[in-house]
């Protein structure tokens, strides 16, 4: 009962504050006034990263509720007039982004957000984030991270059910370990295109080398697809039927996509047909596992043919 009386007193306070602003532009009314009418949103909000404590003088603050929803005096005077307050669910995606960047523009991780695939595809911040209902496990996300991503990326979810994959479903890694959902800067690998908003490791290297450091290089002899197109030229990182996450069931069928002996390709992939291509008789099982001999396929410091 005491709690109900507290809400009544707060609402009365809200009307008194708003009445002084009736002939003026909308004014701040303070977080306590918002709490009087919106207890569900206020409950537990003090644990939210967006929460700012009320100052010692109990003066209305631009922090917390009104920093996002705008001054609330007209909303209060109108008895909860929805047109007198900023409601994010009624804003266009670019307008939501503008509101969020009013505070988050100095975050280096969001430097490319306006040209990211999410923003250009009109995916709003609140499509993934839930400011009032976030969980302790996934702060400010609408749910567990993988489930939020799977909402749109159903083809990726299916790949994580294949026999060999990165263990996202098991919780060993997260989507954001490899991807930056707010957009990645343009890189010089993968034909100068950051496909899938892939994070950079070690400055400009592809994200895979953040874990697979032995594949990073630089090498004296580089495998051209690795440097020009990145790991995804040969691997499907989300899941595969191949233990090495290759995009083909077996290694030699993948190698033959380039090293097929047809002009302008050769066994070295240098644009020069090799007359000794017949040496590799693919009917012979000895030649059906290329990496038995070419074991340094990601790059070598000793052999231009990537042998041991």
C-alpha cells in the first residue's frame, strides 16, 4: 500500500512540475517522475548501463529516461500523451540510429556503423537491443547473442548444425568474436571488402588469425588466395561436412578449382600452364590428398610449392 501511495505522490509531483512549463517549451521532469507512471520499466533499471543516479539536489537531469525519450513535461501534462514523447518503436531505423549515436558516436567500434550491412539494410538498433528488458547474461541484447543473430541469419544457424563447425551453439565462442555487428572498416584483404562485417585482428589481418596465429604470416611464399581473398576462399567457418571446415567435401576437389591444368592456370597458380601436370594422376589415391605433400598450404618460408 505504501508503494502505491508513493506512486500517487510522484504523479502529483509530475503534474506540479509540468504545470510550471505549460507555456514554455517541453522541459525536463526528472527520472523519478517517469518512474511514477512506468514502474515496470523502472524496476531494476538501476542495474542498466544507461542508468544515471539522481543528483544530490534532486534536480531534473537529462540523464537516463529523458536522454533518450526527450523532455517529458508535455507528455505528463497530456496525461501520457504518446505524441509528446519520443517512442523508438515509431521511429525509422536511421532516426533510431541518430538517437543512439548522440551518446555512442565516440565508440571506436561503431566508426563504420552508418555504412554497415545492418544500417544500409534498415536494421534498427532496437532490432537487436532491448534497453528496458535486457538480461544479465546478454547486457542490452534482446536475448542470448546467438539467438538474436539467428533471428535473421537462418542459413548460418543451419550450418552450425553440421558435423564440423565453430562451437557457437555450445557457448565456446560468440558471433561477435569474429563479427562486428556495428560494421567493420574497409580492409586490404578479401578484395578490399569486409564481407559479413568481419572483425580485424592485429590491425588489418582477417579475424581468423586472432585464434589461428600460426596461419598469420607474413610468409616468404604466400598462397595467393589466402592473401587476396582471405580464409573464406577455401573454408566455410560456420560449418562444413569436412573436418577442416573446407567448402568442399575433400581437399583435392577444392584445389582443382584453381589448379586444374587449364590455361591460364598451372600447378603453381601463377598463370603459366605446366607441362608436367600429368604427374599428378588423380586416379591414384596417393594424389588425392594434396596437403600430404603441400603441407604448408597457408604459406611457407622455405618452399614456393608449400612443401615441408
